[in-house]
C-alpha cells in the first residue's frame, strides 16, 4: 500500500485517546462477540470496551502489565480478564468468527478450502517456560507455527519450543485444522515441510495434500512466490504489535492468546473499514 493523502485519511486513528483504542465502528463489530456477563456473582462494574482497549494498548506498545498508564482500568482487572478469556478459549473463537465474516464480505465461502503454513522463531526473555534452540536461525526461544487462508487471515496458531522442527510442529496445527474444517485437506508450504513423515502423521482420518512452493533460483532478484507470500505478510501485519516482537510470556498458551488477539484487532479494523 502506498501512503498518500487518501490512505492517510482512511487509516488515521485520532478518534480515541490512544491510537490503539477501538473506534465506534470497530466496537460495533467486536462488542457483540465478547463474553456475556455472568449470571452469578457480582455484577460487572468495568465496561468491556475499557478492558479491550487496555489489552490492545498492551499488545500495541509492548509494555508490561504494571506499565499500563493511568486512565485505563487497574492492571490487575485487565490481567484477570485476559487470563480468564485465555483459559476459556475466547480469543480463538472470536478470531474464527471474524475470519468467516471477513471472507463472506468478500463473497467467499466462510470456510477456507486451502491454507498456507509457515513458522517463525522468536527469542524469549527471563520469564521462563518451555524454550529451545533453533540451530538454523541461531535463535534460543520459541517457534510460532501459523496457518492462514489464501488471503492471509490467521486461521490457527501453535507455539512450541524453537528446537521443534517445522514438519513436527505442523502436525498439531494440521490436526486442529482438520477437526475444525473436515473438508479442508490442502496446504501450501515451503521446503521445510517436504517429505512423507508429515503426510503420514496427519493422514488419519483423511490424507492431506501439501503443495511445496520452492524458492526461485534467480539469485539477486526478488521474486514473489505464489501463495507463499501471504503468510509472510501475515507475520509482518501481526509483528507490528511490539508485544509479539519477542516472546515475553511464561506459558505457550498466553503467547497463542496474544497472537489471536492481534489477529482479532487486524480483522476488526478491516471489517469496520469495509462496512
């Protein structure tokens, strides 16, 4: 996208207090998908929009929980909602609903017919938790395995130690996709996923077809590889959130939740602009 006066005006974010805050149009998209209030216990006192704005600020700025500025809800309240929604699986659920809605707005089937898979290694901090050493990338930390549709929307995420090979990390990723989309059995991938071991591991109950997109042999020239570039663009989209620049979490589940939240933010903005 080329920045000019028209695009700058379209993507300007001066409505809220922070650039990460939800606009009114974005809240109309995301608000109805959030968890309903509990029928037991105390009544909810903090509006969910304030909670989500605080989470988006943490994701966008990369600041720690205690670094949440005044004016937001107390960080303990925001932290409580984040871990509660993480354990209840709300962010993957909301992301799946937004993916289907975004696809239908383009006139496409809500369920993808093919996915693009790839991985990315990231360094960890002293927070602890599972980690490993990626000898190919010379990175000690964790590896993000993601699957997107052919337009780059995040469909599924799995976090593993960095020493897990791409073809091994793709096994739980593809099995989760097969459980969600029974008709989905085609994936695009790079050379790291070639061979029969991955196909044999995910052959039950139906076999997958993994199309390997090899890199062009033209040295010194950039070539946009078919299908493969969309997953790289997704890493770039979501990587603009500074909390994802490194893996600051002690658990893999928290990191998966942040990736799903980053996808929710991107899809919410795209849908609000379309509508």
